[in-house]
């Protein structure tokens, strides 16, 4: 009888493992649990670190926000305080007010720049630096305004003092002007009186001068020819005449003073020209009768003693004489004292 091995029933009950296999399963479960716990621990650690970082970031952001708001509030406070201080210094001086307006404009520009910096958390340090700089600038502004105000006050005081001095000077000037007007009036009166006296004196002097003119009489003139023996003879032909001789008598004049008298002889040729040669003593004098300048031919000086004298002069130029009528005029003290005429054929 053959025997067959029975086929195991797959759906039958599992045979119980032995003691060794059971321990291995439990060991695997423990490892899996430990791994799970480790993963969870790691996850927890990561979550904790992330939460801490977020908290730190939030704290940093909160700090930056707080600092930004604080700086902004500080900026606003200092800005408006500065405006208030500047406005308190405003007055009636246009230069001072113009300076205040310029400083306010500069402060506004500085505030606007700092406001832009406060919008960026990375620029907070620069914003604080510029806020401090704005404070220093405000102090500088106030110092400049105070100095300008002090200078204006000193200038005002000086102006007032100068005005007082000017008032005093004007008062003194008015007094001096009045005195000057009085002196000018008195001086004008004296000048007028002096001019009248001088006019009278001039008229009197002119009269005396005219009265003292020494008149001459018997004025005679003739042509002369110089002969070889040195003597001269009278000639009437112009071609034979090489000299002219003029003689006259002085008259007695008790008004004239004794002393040297000058007689100017003027010889006028037929053409109306005065015979004159400067090297022979000719010259020019003023005719006191009309103020005209007149040339004269020759001059005769004489020691006059208020008495009659006969005087003669000779004119011998190195040139020929013209035919025609000649006029002879004799002057004393600038006035005509006597005349005559002669003819050369």
C-alpha cells in the first residue's frame, strides 16, 4: 500500500513560530518606534528653531518699527520746535526776516531727506545721524540770528546817536548859516562900498592922471641928410632923407610930480603904418583914452621939474622913407599930449 504526503492547506492555521522568531518581531517594532520618535523629535526641534527664528525676526522687525517711529516722532518734534524758535525771532528787520525764511526752507529740505531715510530700515542709522546734524544746524541758525539781531541793535543805537549828532550839526549849521548870511550881507555891503570907493578913487585917479599929463607944444618934425663931414642938413625930398628929427616943448604942470617923465613919439608914414624897429627902442603901450594898444616909434625920458623944456629926438632907420604926409603923435602917461605933421616930396 502506497503512502502519499499530504498537501499543506494554505488557508489553514499558521503554525506557531518558535521562541526565536517571536523575539525578532518585537525587536523590529522597537526599532520602528524609536525611528518614529527620532523623526518626531527632529521635526519638533526644526519647528522649535523655526519658531524661535520667527520670533527673533518679529522682535527685530518690531524693534526697527519702534525705532523708526521714535525717530520720526523725534524728527517732527525737533522740526516744529525749530520752526517755533525761528518764528519767535522774527521782527521788523527785513534782512533778519529774509534770513529766517531761508533757514526755514533749509530745515524743510533736511526734514524731507530724513523722512525718505526713515522709510528704509537699513537707513535708520543715517537718519539718526542727519537728525543730530539738523539739531546742530538749528543751533547754528539761532546763533547767526542772535548775532545779526545784536548787530542790528548796535546799528540802531549807532544810527540813533548819529541822528542826534546830525540834528545837532544841522542846528549848528543853521546857526552858522544865519551868521554866514549876516556876514555875507555885511561883506556885500562892504564890497559894494569898497567898489564904490574904488570906482571913485579910479575916477579921481584918472582925473588926476589926466590932469598930470604934461602937454607939449611947438611940435616940429623934419627930414635930415647926414653929410660926409658928420653934419646934417634939412631936406624935404624923401630920396635925400635918411633921418627924421622931432622936437617939442614941454609945458609947466603943477599937478605933475617932479621926477622922470616919459614921452612916447609915434611917427605914422603915408600908408598909416607906425614906423617901428624894436632894436631901436620901439614898443607898444596902452592908450588910456580908449584902452587900445598902440605901437610907438621912440621914447624920450627927461628929468621933469614942472617947467618948460625943449626936447629933440632923431630917428635914423636903415631904410628909405616914402613920399607923402607923415603924422607925429606924442604921448605922456598913456594920453595924447601933442601932435604935428610934415611932408616929404
